[in-house]
C-alpha cells in the first residue's frame, strides 16, 4: 500500500475569511496565488459539499535548505603564479506551528458540467486564449477553515562568503611559498512571530487541475497535490458504471521519468483537427 500524500496547500500569510476569494469552486491560475481568482462561481449546492470538524487541531511544518557554490583556482598558482578561491553558502530554516480549537474541512467533487460552466466564463477564457491554451488552470475543491487559532512562525537565514587570493612567490624566494589575502563574511538573520486569531479564516485549500483544448472545451481534470502540506486521502472517480473506485494520488502525475525512461511533452493532431498534449516515452538503450 502506498503512503498517503498531503492534498491541501497552505494559504498566503495574510488570513482570508471563508467568504473571501479563497472559496469552493473558485478558478485560479496557480496554487501560489489562490487569493487572486480568475472567476468565482456560485457556491456549490450544500448537498454536494461534505464537511467534518476536528477539535483541538494542531499542525507543524519544518523546512530546511542549504546551498553551496564555489570556484577553486588555487592550482593555477603553479602555472600563472596567481590563484583565487571563492565560496558562497546559504542556509535557510523555517519552522511553523498552528493550533485551532476547531478545524472544519469542506470539500466537493465538481461535476464535468459545473467545471465547463466555470471555464466558459469570459474571465477564464480570456486568460486561456491570451496564454495560447498552454497554461493550466485550477479549481478550488476543498478548504480547511480554522476557528480560534494561534500561529507561530520562526525563520533563520545564514549566509557566508569566503574569498582567498594567493600568489606563488617561489620565483622570487627560491622556496615554495604562497601568500595572499583571505576574507570571510557571515550574516545571520532570525525572525520569530506569533499571533492569536479569534475570527474564522481559510487555513489551507485543495485544488483540481483543468486542461482546456484549443476548441475551448474541458479536455481533462484531475486532483493536483504537488507541494501540498496537509490533509490526506485519495480521490473517488466515477468509472461510468454507476460505481466509484479509489484512485491512488501517487499515480495521477507519474510519467516516464519516474520509471527511468526519457519523457518529452509534445502536441499531436487528432482526426477532427484538434490538438492534444501527449507525453512521448522513449526507452534508454545501452550503447546508444
């Protein structure tokens, strides 16, 4: 059995109320800008929305990154009599923690007709046409609403630069001697903040990826969870027989590269003259 994957993305630092721009059914450009929807349709029917509440909810997120870059030319001292070493290092650490007296998760599975009606709006079609039908759009299909919560955030960033310049003085001294200036600069920045929020706000959201054909119709739609932080669960998909099956989210975005094969996106023309995106997978052969 595959490990469950998170399906909900964190909202921007600024809190938004449940009736704000981050709401069920909203069409957005990317999960990075959920508060700037292209179109906000009417609220889905209550009968189509499922919800559940969790009391005394807590959550934490820790991320660490380290970048190192260097240019080492000391070996050139033996040839050019001059060499320079330069090194750069950047470390970032972020720790976040949340507590909520109540966390209400609301979600729905949009029908194809609901998606098509939203996509047909002037705002969405204008965005799609201006991007030559190459940009994907997303629909918010789930929200986590926090009530009476506290938030804690702590970030630490450290950076440093190391410089060493050397000159080979063997030609003047007759003995192997290298001399030159050396400098090291370090910077450290630490930020800590916390807050108490009495009012309800949207803590996280779930989205569905939508692809539009060049005819302006919905070509496909599927859950999108790359980069998600919270919430677990697989999607249920109608297979046309009146039944639903569980689909493992791990398999929704797999391509040839996940199996050690070369993969490349391309466009093919269908029998009716329309164009469709496809993935060409080519096996890697030894000796070629």
